C-alpha cells in the first residue's frame, strides 16, 4: 500500500514538480530519486522525470517498480511507458517521445504537437516506434480539435499495421473521431 501523506514530504514533492515544469534537470531527478527512496508515492513522478530527461534505463526500472503494485493509481500509465521504452530502448525517438510527454504534462500542447508531427513524419510507420509516433500525433490533433487531421495517422496505423498491438486503439480512436465529425457510417466501419 501507500504511506500516509506526510505534509513536509508532500510539500517537497510539490516543490520538485514546480522545478520539473521548468525542466527535467539532473538536479530535479536526483532530488526526486532521494524523495522516492523514502516515500514511495514519489516513485512514479521520478520515473516520469527520468523519461522526460531521456534517462530511459532508469525510467524503465522505476516504471517497473510502480507496476509491481497493481493498485498504484498510475500503474496503467507506467505499463504504457514500459512498453514504449522496451520497443526500442536505444532509439533517439524514445527521447523525443519523452520530450513530447513532458511538453504535454506542462500544458504546452502546441510544442508537443509540433514534435509529434515531426516524429510521425520522420519515422517509418512499420518501424519499432512508428505506430507510437502516429498515435501521439493523432492524440494531440484530437486534443487541438483537429479531428480530420487526426484521421490520417490513425487510419495509417489501423489499415497498414493491422497486426500491430496499437492497431485496435487506432481504429477505436478513428471511430470516435468519425462520431464527433457526425459520420456514424464511417464510425461503425471502424468499430
């Protein structure tokens, strides 16, 4: 389980989250590591900071620790990040995906979208992270209310990579986009 919320510990985490918004520096990561060693609720934030900073190996280990407790409120996202890093642990694209995640977390959607669109265009769709980049670009387009723009990467994954583990997710999101666009026939075809 989780330790009770200790006010000084929680305040320290809040301070570090503020610092993390400014940048995933080595100092912030080291401070979060120290905090997570004595207060397990900070473990996910540490893993995120490491992912944002491009420290894939360390992030992988800490996401693994988070997923060891299925009751952890961030276990699902931690598993998602584990899969992402494990797909191509040494790829520079993982670092870019970390930067996209950081920009999204900070509320900088336009920066995240620019990065995601660039990564989607740069990576081969059938490469280890191509589908992931396509879904990231689509999600950011959906968040920006560009539903038609989101369909291209979603349908590329759903149609071109039908056997990929992300294809069902792409097809679901494409169906959702068609519903929002008022086209139930195309939505039903995707579902």
